[in-house]
C-alpha cells in the first residue's frame, strides 16, 4: 500500500473539492462527526456501567472524546517519525486530524448498554423461535442480524445514514473512513461461528447493506484484498486501536474506583508498571487526594504509551504497508507495557465485569432490548398491519426516521437503526411503555 493513496482527502459520495486555509479536509471530518446527532446520542450510552446515576463515570461520549485526544497525539507523533516517507502535501497535523476524527467516531454505532446491548441483540436473533426469519433472508443477511456488531453499525451511520442518506452519509474523506475501519470485512458465515457464545463472535466492520461502500473505500485507498469479503487494515487503524486500548485499560480502572469496585491500592501498581523508567509522579509520594494521584499517574502513563506506540509504528511501517503486521502495536512495545495493559484488563474483567451490581443492571438492559425487538421486528415482515398496537409502534418508528417497505432485511436494518440510536434511558423507558408500565425515565 502507498501513503499517497492511503491518505486520500477525497470524500465518499462527493465530487466537490473545496479548500480552506483554516481547515484541512480531515479537520472538516472531525467537525462533521462532532456535530452529528449520532455522536450526541453517545452522551447517555454505556461505556462499561449501564444506567449509572454517577455523572463522573464515563459514557461512550466522554470515552470517545478521550480516545480522540490520545489518537491525535499518536497520529502526529507517528507522522513526525516517518515524515520522510509521507507525501509532501501531508503534514503531521493532517495525520493527527485523521486519527482524531476516526477515534471520535469509533463507537458511534454502539447500541444502548454498550457491549451488553450487542450481546442482547445477538441473543434475541439467535433464539430458536426466530429461525423462521431464515426463510425470508439470505444466509449472509441472517448472519448480519445474529452477529449484530456496533462497528458495522458505525460504518453504516458514517456512510449511509447521517446528513446525506444513501448518498455518502457524512461524506467523510476516504482516509478517515479507512482509519475508522478496525475490521474491514463482512460477517463470517453463521456456520463458521457455530458453538460460539454471542459475546465471543468474530468482529466485523460492515453489513451486507454497505458491502459496495466497503469495496469502494478499500479500492480507493488501495487496501489489500484478503478474500472476497475482507481487506487488510489501513495502517492508521492500528493507531486508532491503540488509542482505544490505552483509554479503556486505564479509564475503566478509574471508573471502578469511583463506583467502589476497586481500591486505590489495586490500581497504583499497574500504573507504575506502565510508567516504567518515566519516573513516579511526585503527587503519588505526597499526601494529596486520590483523584490528584490518579490524574498524575494517568498522565505519566499515557505519555510513555504514546511515545512507545508511535515508535512501534515507525519500526513496523513496512509490515503495516504490506498488510502483514501480526497483533496490535501494543504487542510490539516493550514487554512491560503489554504485560501492564493485560494486567489492567484482567483486573477489569475479574473485579468490575463480574461485579453483582453491574450484572443486575445488565439483566435489565438485556430484558429491555428483548422487549423492543419482540415488539418491533414483526413489523419488518411483509404482511398487513391492522392492529391498533402495530399502528402505534409504526408511528414511533416513523418518528425516528424508519420508512418500512417490502424488503424484510432492509426493514430489519432500519428497525435496528432506530434501536441502536436510543440512549440507555430511552431504551429502558420505551420498553416500559411497550409493556404498559409507564416509567419515570422519560424519552
């Protein structure tokens, strides 16, 4: 692959070439994303803890803003280190803006309740009583539904739904879309996933409904085709992945402390391991509030991680351009970093993800989405809709932008668009209304 092609400022769905002195095309991408309705909806969507009442705990919106900040630093520093290999018209600031925009959008397709919401949708479609849908859909289409994926929903939002429906969506640059695509492939055939629980399905980045758009983006950027339904990653997608991993590995620990699931003594050693030779912040050695200690530890750890990941990007540039890099960029950093990130993730898995409080809320989340799917999905089928209940449900769908037709798959995708756009509280309240229990979490 070639940087001159990979960093294309051309836009999906647009042939206009406006130039401004103040903003590059990639800065415009950032602005388009941050002003979009889909991005605003992340404000009350789960990062880790669904339906939390603690305003200091991260949501998908605050997480996305933090990832975009780290991503910008990674992009600029990595570009400075390989500046001689980049086209003369591309600056480190441009590369930083590409990663910043892609990171801002990286969770834009997440449904209510985060990953718990994804699992709930997959579980609903995977129930034996939904097998009758197989007769209405092709096998790849049914695979999309049974393996519902927030990354693919995000690509659908960016390229089809927002701003210019079915005409390029947000009309972002090909470079930003390439950096966004962590998984530039379609869903694996359902039979290949047989026996895998919903939370362990192979991730993918594009539904059948956007297959032609994936091909267009990949071909424009020169991504290497791996098979009929998949491409190698854009090199900058590895920086997005690293920014996301850095943030959730560190920030999840801070949220765990805020909610009383962890103690400061649990997390300080992990931060110090990641900081390594960069030195212990003086705040840690002094009698200051824990929040101040955490901020100092986080800042020092991120400084080292950004430096090491950008250095790994420089060392592995040839592999990245050949599409042959194995693992993530963090895997190619000094061993103590990979071990520290894994230790942080393990602490999150064992002390936060298994916390009874979180488990109870996720049961509420799953039940809410099953109510919504059970009520709305029958409307996707080609049959007469005459009951009062169905008419009322159609009014709600129409209010949210769905226009159902005769194609069951397209109808189901539109219903998933509506459900995916809801915040945690909106999904809960609507489910309560459908059940006849007027809730107090208004939508």
